[in-house]
């Protein structure tokens, strides 16, 4: 089995679950945050929306340099706009992943910070960590924010208290 054939169903599943959580974000609560050191609901929802963009970088570029101050986070204030961006990016990244060979997925991807190499690993590992695991992590945070702001939490890996 090709590596992509194992990753694609997982990608589809996890992105569909992330989308369900983003759908539940209350636009009138985007400024809410559980603690002064935490992201606001709007920033976190936008972050989950942006995570698939890492797939584009990992699958197409040999390296990425995170230069301080270079990232301008998305600040969409409409859930419909977040979902539209998420859907578009997810579809593009899925197409890119589907076109990759095992050799391409096993080639090295390098992450740098201000020119200094932080780590390197096979693209498949970077994709799983920086796209899949990253979206799972922040989707979990977002589901807690939903509960705290009175929104209904969708079922994710099983029923939630709001859905049976």
C-alpha cells in the first residue's frame, strides 16, 4: 500500500471533524478567552482553519523558515469565511497529497527558525505532526472553548454530551 493511501482516509476524517467543530463557533463570542494567556475563541478558530496550510508547505517546499514577525495570522470574523477558507485549503492539500509518491513523502523536510535548523524529518512525519496532530490538538482546545461559551459540542470520536 502506498503511504498516501494510508494517510488520505485519516486526513479526510480528521479534517471533517475539525470542520464540524469550526461550524459550532459562535460569532458573537469570538473575543472570548478563558485566560489572558490563552488565544481568543476567534483566534483559535482561525488557527484551526489555517492549519491545513502547513500541508501545502510540507508537501511542496524542501524547507520552511519561520522568521519572527513574518506570519500574519488570519483574522476572519465570520464563521462562513473561516469554513470557506478551510474547505478550499483542505481540498488543495488533499489533491497535493494524493499526487505524492512514497519517495516524495519519505524525502526530508526541514523546519528552520530565523535561519537556524530546528529539525528535519521525512515529509510524511512532518505532515502527520504539523497538519494532522496539530489540527487534532487545537480542535480539542476549540471544543473546550465551545463548551465554555455555551455552544453545542459536536461528537468527535464518539457521542458528546450535546449529541447522542
